[in-house]
C-alpha cells in the first residue's frame, strides 16, 4: 500500500468494561494493528456521546489513552466524528436541551465550542476528520434534523458551520463528509441526497475535501462477480459525479455482512473475500481514493454481530482476521486488490 501511495488501516476501540474489554486493551490486537495498519480511527471514543457527558463537560480519558498509544507507535488517527447528525446518535441532553432566548446563538456556541475543543486538543496528530457523519435520510434523501439544527436554523446551516469551524481549528486536516450511501441497487434516493448535499457544499463554498464511503458491504447471495456486476454501473455513476466535483474519496469503514450465504466457513470466507476484491477493484479505479480503513481487523470485536446477527445463529465473519487473529481469505483479497 505504501509503495502505491495508499494507506490501509482500521478502527480500534476502548470497549465495554469486562474481561475481554475491547480491541484497544488486547495485546494481540495491538500487534496486529502495528503490523498491518498505517492509520487508525477510534470506533466510538470521539463521538459526542463518548466525550460530551453534558453541555458544560468534556471527557477525553478514553480517547486520549488511545491517541497516546497511536502516537507512541507513530500511527496517525482519523477523527470520527465531530457531528453525527441524527437525533439518536446525539447525547440525550442535547436532544432535550433548553436553547434559551436566543436559540440560534446558543446552538452555534455549542457546536463551535465542540469542534474547536476537539480539533485544538489533537492538532496535527489527526490528519483527517469525519466532520459530519450520516446526515442524509436513506428513505428520501432529505437531511435529518436534530435539536441542535432546529435551534440553529436548519441542517444546512448546521453542517456548513461544522465544516467552516473545523477548517479554521484544524487548517491542515482533510475534512470529510461520511455516509453509508445504501450502496446496494434500489436505494437511489440516499445517494441522490448525498449528491445534492455535496453539490450544495460546493455552491456555498463550504470546505469539504472528501466523501467518506463507509463501505459496510452486504453480500447478495450470488457469486461475487454477478453481485458486483449488478451494482457496478449505478455505483460508478455516483462516484463519477462525486469525483467530477473535485471531491477525494476515503473508504472509512469497510466490513462485509455475509448475508444469504450458507454457514459453512470455508465457502463463506471465500465468498466474502471475492466480494471484497470485486468492490475494491471498482474503488481503486479512482485515483481520488488513497485511504482504506476497515471497521475492525478481527471478527472478535466486530460491531456487526450485535447490529445484525445472522438469522441462522452462525457467528458473523465480517473482517480480514478471525476471532482468534488468524488471517482469512479477505486479508489476502485486500492485499491482492492493492
Ligand atoms: C458503530 C460502532 O461500531 C458501534 O460500536 C456503536 O454501537 C454504533 O456505532 N456508521 C458509523 C460508525 O459511522 O460510527 C458506526 O459505528 C457504524 C456505522
């Protein structure tokens, strides 16, 4: 990857208290990150819910520890994220907040304070931020509203302010709008909404450098070549439109949901690897793509198991390494695609 001017990396996570506390606490995972990764991202530890327990408090205990470890190992860390623009991902206090007699001024103050506090704390150690995460409603492509955006005067004004503030507070950082885009066929509204948003940013002169393509892939239960062929045309038209506007691309959260595949491990892993390879071949055709981050290196800590378990009860296998840190065909597929 380095020879091609690319970077491959992964998320890592503090995890919940308990015996097997999370990827960050596991020395085997640390060794894997050091061996395979050129860039990292905190899975949850920079989100508002994690660092902002109330309007007047910040708590960086966990993220600082992770940053310190990454810095000691000379690994840059992406910032994820400065604003997850959906009510359910903002802290409860924000959705119930009393914005007082000048709501827009108070909302602006809260958001600017948030972005400034994070960006100034980490400086150049964070070369790239998901400034705004998932602001587009998949069903109809409109923008979500939060209590913050309602007070501030609408979602556009809110997202624009987040980007302008980030540019000023972290002038050297790449600023990203990050979304999952419902990349399967038949979900065109979501992508159309993302395109409208990106066009609006350009029109209004908002400093957005790249589109974060989350890439939570879902196998379609057919052979990988057929599955990729089914999505490729629509997907390329979307990426062509994005890159024609001058946006760079970042794969921010790659993993694979092995839907509609039999539980047998060997053929399932092969199908997941083939699908990953087919997808990356499409993506690497774009020189605007430089960084590829997995949403976890090992099945052991993948969020997919909790988010959408398999219907047949078999454990999910979404990542390049299995739960015991043995490499799977998906790892070889990523290497081959590079
Ligand atoms: C997920 C984490 O992996 C989970 O641990 C958490 O419970 C919810 O968030 N899109 C994103 C990521 O932008 O922040 C999400 O991460 C996965 C989907």
